[in-house]
C-alpha cells in the first residue's frame, strides 16, 4: 500500500491546524504538496472516524490502535479527508 500524495497545496483552517499541536511532521501535509498522506483504509459513515493503514503512519502521535485496525485522530487529516476526499 502506498501513501497518498496530496499533489496540490491544501488549504486547512488555521484553527484546525492549531488543534494538531502534537504533529511531529510540522504540518507538512498542508505545507508540502509532495508530502505523502497516510492512506485511509475506511471512513465511518459520519466521516468522524478515519481508519488508516498502520504501516504508513510511523511515529504519529495521532495514531491509535483500535481492535484490528488503526484510527487516525489528527484533526488536520480528518479535515483533508472531509474537504478534499484524500
């Protein structure tokens, strides 16, 4: 499974970026169009919970194991999914 490149500059509300204060990548998903986003495995119907492929989200403070899957708790990643479908 390969990570998803964002291929363009993404715009995310600065208030949401501020909420992601545990980001170890310095919010590169928003700043760097070549940054590889963690690939989403499954999104709940409401879109509030993102399951990601664990092998792509190394050393992420927002990654949480849940059953056999991995949940992404990053507010920026959730916004990118909701706004851009990535």
